[in-house]
C-alpha cells in the first residue's frame, strides 16, 4: 500500500466505501423485497377458496404449486439481479473515481513536473503561479520562497568564489614573477635551492590556474546565443595544444562537424579541457580523437584517448570539483581537479550532459551531448 500512488489510494478507498454502501443496500433490498413478496403471496393465498393457512411459505409444496413457483422464482431473480447491479455499480464507480481523482490531482502532477525542471541556472524562471487552488496556495508560496532563498545562496556563493579567486590572482602573479626574477638573477645557486625554487614555482602556477578556473566557474551565466561551428573550433584547440601533444608524442585527430547555439567562449573551454585532459593522461605516443555527430536534435561529441582508463567506481566522481583519480599524476601535470567540473557546469548550462561513455585499459571515451542548432 505504501508504494501505491496517491491516485490509486484514492481510487481504492472510494471503491471500498462505495462497495460497502452497495452491499449493505443490496442486503436491505433483498430482505425487504423477499418480505414484501411473502406478504403478496400470503394475501393471494388468503384469497383462494381452499385456503387452509394464514401464512404463505413459498417452499411449502402443499400450497398452490403454480403460485409457489412464481413467488420463489421472483425472489431468486430479484436477489440475483440486485447483485449484478451492485457489481456493475461498484466497477463503474471505481473507473469513475480513478479518472476523477486523476483530474483532481492534476495540479499536483504539474507541480511535480515543474520541480523536476529546477536547475541551478533557472531558479527564477521556475516559480509557480500562486493563484491556483486554495489547497495549493501555501505549497506554491513556500516553494517560491525556497527558490528565492536558493537563488540568493547560490549568488552569494558565486560572488564569494569570484572575489576570492580575483583577490588571489594578484599576489600569486607577484610571487611567480619574483621567483622567476630570483632564478634569473642567481643562476649559480646550489642544486637543493634550485629544486626548492622549482617546486615553489610549480605550486604557485597550480594555484594561479586554480584561481583562474574558480573565477571562470563563478562567472558562469546564461549561455549566449552565438552560432558555433564545432569543427573550426576543434582545429583551433588542436593548434593551441599542439606543443603539449608534440612533447608527449600524441597524435591529434578530428572527425565530423556540427552547429549549435550557446556561448562561444564556454564551449571552447569545454572542448579545450576535455582535449587537454586526454593529452595529459594519455600514454606516450598515443592518440586523441575528437568526433562530432548529430542525432535528431542533439549534437554528440566524443573525445577518445588511448590512456590507461578510469576505474568504474570513479567514472561519476571525476566531474565533481577537486576530485582526482590519481593525485600523484595530477600533481605531476598541474591538475587541480576542476577541469572536468567546469566541463560539467558548461554542458549543464547549455542544456546538455557529459558522461564517461566507455573506459578500459585501452583508453577512455568522454561523451558530451548538447542541443543542436535548429534550422526550422
């Protein structure tokens, strides 16, 4: 009973109530009908010249045989007909109760459907109309207030993250510049100091990249309606990442094209991060392939590498902020665990999704699904 929907619960309760009422009515009607038929038979028997009794029993064969058959058959037919009518009324009442309860619960279904559409970037647009049924006024009012509080909380979070990242950029840039200047002015320092300065420079660069990524994530707004051709954008990304790919002996390949609407800068960042990750965590002399296809109203982007793969238990977690499968390798390549999180945010902002389509010891394929540009 606990797993039944509210509509089915209302239907079952209504059928039970109607069934009890109908059965009770049936028993009363049969009892009263038999009583009055007996009375009619008694009256008819009293009118017969040979009447020897003042009480008519339809089961007594000593009385008028024809009259007994008529009265007894009428009683049985009356009861059976009433039971048929009762069953039909109960079934029809159940069907009617199901559809009536469904219509009555329609506002609740609409509310549930609207709740499912709530995303971090559309809180303001998901407010409900409070001029609904009186029973839903308090619910819709509370829901709208909750959306307002969530919107304010997320805005405050974005503002804090953006401010913190912005404030970190300046001192980090100064630290990096001073380290580079010191290294240039003191080329004859001992090996231990040089190694210390190198590590300090690497960690400062990581903090700088992390601050920039946090700043980008905090500034994510509604996607613009730029018309984006993906093939030229992928070629540009390959050009930008060519030095990194050549350093590791990685071959870059692309196939297909697609046109979509959105933010040109954000989609570039999405593809750049996926391709950069595929190069960084690939095998030496491996390959990275970016394939674009269109299916129905969506564009599918597949970024495939020949790396060592992602364990199944981590394939969902890699899109969480600061998550890294292999912390030692991430430190080696300067990763902060925000690249794929930014990819997820950008895909979600454009009404799309990102997932690990396939992963094994032979490589990994990341799939991105985005709405295509409609020409209709």
